[in-house]
C-alpha cells in the first residue's frame, strides 16, 4: 500500500509514491537520489542521517515518510548554493572538520541548526548541539573549531 | 534495517476525533506513533510487533502548553524541544525542563513527545521521575469521554499502563504549586549525552525551619516502571535536615529506599550499582536541603 | 630531499574535502549498478557445533533467490590471511556465533529479510570456550572436547594460533641473568592487567558491490569488487584463491571509505568474496551492505588481552629485569593474530632500558568471531599493562611515577629490548618535562591533593610514556616490496598511482603534498588516482602507520624521478614555474606518448631482523610520546571522566599540522573510549550490545579539550623526515587515565574498560562481596530492545 507524499526538498517540490512507513532517509536516498544523507546506525544514535525538517534538526532514519508529507526539507545538498560553499562548509573544509566524511553531512546540518538557534554559541552549547552526531575520526576538536569559525564568519556577514 | 516497510500500514487521521473513532472501532489493533523516536527504532531493529499504525504527530490538538493559574497543561504531542523552549517551565518546573534536555539528542528532542515518553512506559524514561515528584495528573481521552487520574496511578506493571485499548493520552498536567520548594534532579547515564538512564532521581521538598514538611521522590530504573519512592518519602517526612540531624535522616531515607527499590542487572548496569547510586543521589538531595 | 619544505608542513585543503563537505563523496552504499541485486548472509546462531540440516521454508519462492553454499566456491573455501584456517563459508563445522554459512541474493533488498529468516539450521552443539582462561584450561586439562582449534603450518598448536619468545640476549644467558636479577633485586613487583575487546565503530558499516564475468560455459573469467576498505590488494589475493583466478582477473576498487581503523583491513576479504560469489551465482552485480547490528556482531574487534608483569627493581628505582607474559584472545580463526601478537610482544618493554627482558606471548583460540586489526594492533594492550605497571613499580619503590620513568628511559645510543640501536636522537626526558609543563602537572597534583580532602569529586593526574614503531616489523617492508608510480595525465598534471587508501587519515592529501613539493608545483596541480588495482601498483596495505613514511618516501622518489626525466627530456629548468612544468610535461607527452615513473621500496638503511629470535631492528623508526590525563571521579556516581588531556609526541616531521592534530585528537578520543566507555558484552561468544545505544562511544559532550603538542626530529625514512603517527595516539590514553584515577582515588584498577560499576565495586568492595561490577551486566536484558516492543 503506497501513498503519495509531497515534499519541498532544498527548495524544489518533489512528489513520491512510497509505503507510508518507508523511512524518510530511504525516500531521500532511493526515491529522490539524494545520497548525501547517510545511514550509520538505523537507531537515531549517530546523527549521520540528520536533515532539517521544517527548520528543525531530525534524524531521518526515524521519520516515516507519511509524517514528512507537506514538509520543507533541507539536506546537505541544499546547504551550498550553486556550487558555492556555505560558510559552515568552508569552515569545516579549512579546519579539518571532515576526515572520513561520513558524519559530515549530518554534522553540517546540526551545525546549521545550532547556529540558527545560537548565532554565537559557547563551547558548551556547541557540545550540546552536536552531541547527537557521532564522529569516530576527529575527537570533535577540529569540528568545534570549525563551528566557532563558522559562527564568526556568519556573524561577520 | 530489519523490517520490510511494505508490511506496515500507517495512516494519519485528520483530527483527534477521527483518531479516537478509529481506535474505538478497532481497540488494541493499532499502535499510535507520534515522533517515532521509539517505534521507528523498533522498526529499524525488526522488533515492531504492531503492523498497523496511526500517526498522531500532526495533530495540533495534542501539541500545546496551556498555562492556567493552577497548572501547566502539556499536550501529549508536545515535543521535548517545545518543553525546553517554554519559559514558564524552565522557571517553575525546572526538573521537567532539565529532564527534557537530557532526553536523547537535539534531533530526537525535536521529534520525541512527552506523551510518547510516558506511554512507551520504559522504566528508564526521562520525564516520569520529575512528573511523579511534581504529582502530575494525566488526562485520558476516548470516544466515551475523558478522565483524569494521578500520574502515579498510570504505570501498572512493566510497560503496562492504565490506558484502555480505546484511549489515548491527551495531556499531562503539572500543578503550579512549588514556589519555595527545593528541587533536585539528576540522571546517571552511560555517558553525558544521548544516554539511557542507569538511574535517575527527582526530588521535591518543602523545608521550613530545617524540617521536611513535604517531600516527593521519583526515580527511573529502580523498578519495572517509573517509581514514586513513597517509602523513602515516608521515612524522612517530618524529619530534620539540620546539620546535626542530617546523618540520621539520610540513613533512614536510604534504608527505606533500599527496601522499596528493585533494580535489575541488565545490559547497561547492575542492580547493586543502581541501588548504591540511588542512595547516593538521595543523600545528595537531602544534604542540599540542609544548606 | 628538498632543503626547505614549502608544501609539506603546511595545511592545504584536504584533497577530497570539498566533495565531503558538499555531501557529494560517493561511499559504496551511494552507488548502484544497472541490474544490481542485493546480498545477505545466513549466519550461525550457535558458538560451536556441527551443522546437521538446513531447512528452507516452503512458503518462500526460493527460485527468486540465488543461494551460495560452500560447495559453490570455484576455488578454495578459504579467506586467506597468514594461514588458511578461516573458511569462506562454513561446511560442517561452525566455530563462532555469526559464522557465515550461506549467502542469499535477491533483486529486492526487502525480500532478503524474509529469505534469511526463512532458513532454519539445526546443529549438534559442541562445548565452546569463550575466554583466554577457558581456552588455556582446555589445553592444561587435556580436554579434547574443548580443543577448538587444532594447529596450523603457521606455528600454531592446540588452541593456540601462535607463540613468541623475546629475549634481550641469548635465551639461556638471559634466563640466568634474569634469575640473578630477581635474586638480588631490592623489590620484585608483580601485576596482572586486562583489556577488553573494542569495536572499531567506523560510522560507515562494511559494504561492497561485486560483479562477475563468466564465459559461455558458465566459468568465471573475472571478478570485480568495489567497496569500503583499506587494502585493495588484500582482497585481490583473497579472491584469487576463492575463484582460482590469476590476480589480473580479480579487480578491486576502493570507494570513498567512511572510517576504518583496521576494521576494514582484513574483513573486506570476507564480505568481498561473499558478494563476488553471489554475483557469480545470480549473474548480476550484487551489493552487500551490513547494517550496524550485523557489522558489530559479525566483524572483527580488537584482541582482548591479559598481560602479566614481573619486575626486578633496585631501591633507587633502576629497572633490573622483567618477565612479561602476554595472552591475546584471537577468536575462532587465526586471521592476523600472529602479527598483532608480534607487535604486542615488541612493544611490551616500552621506552625503557631493561638490562634483561623476557617476553612470552601467545594468541589463543576462542569461539568468538575472529578478532582483527584495530589501530595500534597489539601495542595498546601491551602498553596499557606496562604503563600501569610502571606506576605500581614507582609506588613500591617510593618514587613519583615520573621520576621512575626518568631514571629508566631509553636514550640516543641505547639498544632496545630487541637489540635495536637507537642511533636517531631520542629524548624521552625532554618529552616528559615538556608534557608535565604543558599540563601544569605539578601544580595540579598539589591542588587536587588538597581539594580532594573535602570533595566528593576526586581529581587526579596520570602519565603514560611510550613509543610506536612505524611501518611493518623487521623485514616486512622488504617482503611487501611496495611500488609507487607517478604518471602524467594528458593535460600535463601529475597523477599519483598507489593502492594506499584514504579513509579520513589524510592519505590523499599528504601524498599529493609530497609529490607537489618534489615536483616544485602547487599542491592543487597534483592528482591522486582512485585505488583501482587495474590501474595502481601495490604500494602495500594502508596499515601499520606506514603510509606517510614508507609510501610517502616512494612518492617522493617517483616524483623526483619524473622531474629528472622532464629536465633531461624536455629541457625543464632547475627552477621552474607551474606553467613551465605543464609545458614541459605536454611537450614530453607529445614526443613520447606517456610518462610513468616508478619507485620500489628500498630500505634507506639496512634493516637486520631475525623473525625467529625477535632480534634486531624491529621497525625502521619509532615515534615517541608522553601523554598526561587529568580526571575527575565522582564518588556519588562512581563515574570517571577525563577533564583535560595533553598529548605530546615526537613524530619526525609534521607533514600537515591540521591533519596531524586531527589524527592525534581522534586517536586520543578512541583511547578514552577504550579506557572508560566501550565495553563489549558477550554471551556465549556473541556480542549482545551490538547496537549504538548499548555500545557506548564518547559523544562531544563526553570528551575533554585535547591539547596536542609536537616535537620533530626528522628521520631518514620518511619524506621530509616524517614518521608514522596514525596508531601512536591509541597507545597512551588508557594507561594515563587509569594512572590518574589511581592518583585521584588511591584505588588501583587494572582492567579496561573501567566502568562506573567497576569503580563502585572497588570503592565499596571492602565491606561488600564482589558483585555489581560490569562483569555482572546481564546480556539477556537488552532494555529498550526487548522483542515485545509495542504501543
């Protein structure tokens, strides 16, 4: 039993026909061919699947497609503009915030969400904001620095 | 991903009334899914028993925080983020605000609801200890009408609640009665963030002239359901927390807590550890009442 | 070698970084091939036994599936590592939970769930052994029923994959000298130390896509596997045996890999062979991706260890001799255990001058899924034991921990326990001084001692001093015989051809830096090819902290060779602009068609190593380190956390400051996890906490500020003097942390992971019976994942 789901993904209206319990993660990756969002655990623990849904950070492996009907989504593909890196992406790139890169899309979206709510976050707020995104490579230090630099860069704009 | 999603039905009735109608016509057949932070994990791990689900995540009727003079009424569909963002909760019901802040990650707080947290009925759930201490009440709704019961009567056994098959949790109400009360809440998890509770304690006490006039204690992971520690409360109610009497009061409280708590060994922690830490948290709480 | 580094030593942008931050990097699960099917594995549900029958439930239409059994394997039913004891698919015997028995493929991924669930296997169970002690007991008791592994041509005996003995001199003489040393020592200090298994927990699980080409008669003529891995040529080798094909017909391509840490060193040989067999059977490309639960339960982990130290020491703190016994749990098959054991053995005496050393080491067989490579590869286990033990020795003698180290460090001109002459400068004393200084060690010790008196939170400081050998042991590099090529692309840009893989540690970036510097062109102008074994030579596996040093040096040589060729053949001037380089390159291509320059491994200096006796130059060089941990132990919750960490190391040359920092920080984070959080909970050989909710990795809220400090003493082996640093940071954190916890609480802990439950038992244990520690975790009570989850 499939159902029609309408989504605004990265500013574009998309329509898919999927089982209502299909994970939003799989809708993005399989039906919309947006493979930037990753699966790391399937339990909502690692944050690799994080996207912005109606402006809020969510783990897309835990969202059934039906509940995303009518939603406005931002995935990693929507963070840059016409190939121009968003300041967050630029700062991750310049400060070693991405090593193997698999956590990076989710981490960047979590950062996007954090800076949206806290434009000049303290270290504690950064730690809390990113605590749902596991990184096995960096030990988080380079990521914190990237986030702090991104906050400065955005503030300057 | 361990489930075939084509084997599940999910529909989203347009209104609360429609949901109540559906579950009244087929009681017990459907699982209600709000934010999905529990049920979707079950789906992912191949353990979602219920094949037919009803989504209530979109229902505006369930997502509210209404403040009256006596109480704060929180709709069952209110997310943890909603709770954290409500200034009056941070001010008057800090234990609840705190509990919401350490439930999962930001992403899970944006989706998880207080209703789901309560109805999933895990003994380790994060909001129940605070709600028990605050003497919250819960309003249950069905086509037959609504009823409000004390929250401490909601959990009947392991993962078994007072909800009838045709009922839905509508709201949680917390009295605005704690001005001047001392509040304490602490969670001990497997790590600092995004952790399931090994043990958590919420304590609420009214202290006048070094005497505990009234006290409420709620705990997670000390029983097969969230525990209102009436034994420990009874042992210290009316007792002194003056420096010279503190030792004695603590000892009585700890002993009573040890008697009523029945923690288990599981994959995360051990019964003895839970007991010991529960006693330490209780002591920490009582000591704070002394200062 | 260039006189001044202009590119090496700077921090250019990660070569593939832009794609990663854009979310455009393609990991194997992002890829699809036309007509692709999906594959899954039917695994043993018992630890040990004989397969009696296999039932396929009749409700399933099995004609839609491709089924691969051991009997379908065209070549040898083996996953080759060092020996051939590891079956590709079980035939009659199973020796560990999750052992692969059958493979299924189907057009639809979801159908595989039903498929796997519909295969029922009946076993005749046999008794298993699940710990080092149980495995040893079986041998000691001559218990034939519990001899689970018979022996091999690789130097194994019953239940024992491998044994080594390391003597600092001739064995007989050394035994005598040790006996004398213990006889006359002022103190004899004994200790036993345990480390648990650790899951690599790369955020991208194992996955591959395989294709198989057959001739008209249905014989396999070639296979191609792409996927997440560290060592494409290891998989090539595995495939040649499974399919009975020459190397040239087994093509392997590494896709963007989301973390590895050793967990994708040997394991891809298993999943790669499986997917290729399914492709063979179904006639379509087959994708196999493990989900997290399968990856954690079925793939390799760090070897658990037990190390016993017996040390003779004088009353002024001079180490007189040591007897060390190491036992590693290898799991059910040998895989890489002999090599892990070797590194554990060599690192066991640490950075100290021991007049006499004996190390006896063995890797035993248990009915657990085989353990494998994980960053550090035996050294974290040994160095944990050693550095905990050194604190104990210090206490017995009455010296401060740092003073005991000071009095016994190896220095320039000394020989290690294997007799290797340290003729490159080594200054551990200086590293120690600096580490203590950077971490404000003395002042904090004093302050904490005062504050602890009246606080429920006890704070403390601890140190660890250690080294890590870069590159393969002994003659390993010569055996690997690595080759690197640098060629010109049609547009004149140089392209590096190596089988060395990028998985976050910076391979692409540093090798391009080396090439760019050697060629005197901008970093941006250099390209590195995707590791495709049809295109790149075998530069050896991406392991053992060898890539920067060994492969980097080869890239330097090949690049230099290319530059010399352009100078000779195209009139390129000694000093050129990037444009002139391109012009010369194009001119050369115009004239000759192509240019590809090779470099093959040659030891920079002779490496003398005796594998039998463990004597000689164990590694080309070592990186040296002193780490300092600051901890807080909350005696209300018995939780220990690291509140600050200082990591100081001497690494030859920092090729890329940002990457180098990232490597150390990441390694320290994994070390903190190893010490305090990451426990594998086993039941009858099966990992029961095989989910991220229950296997606890530190989050950003759990880790302290990690301060990284470097020293550089260029070594001859690496480009610009670089040594390897990938694994070094794994060795120091655990012992430093437990030393700090002892400083904070006065209680000695000798087992990791150290959980609050364990601290609780010891803190309260003097009056209560031993119970409640993490050994009591109940693996059957999974909490939130109990089967009866419902609304």
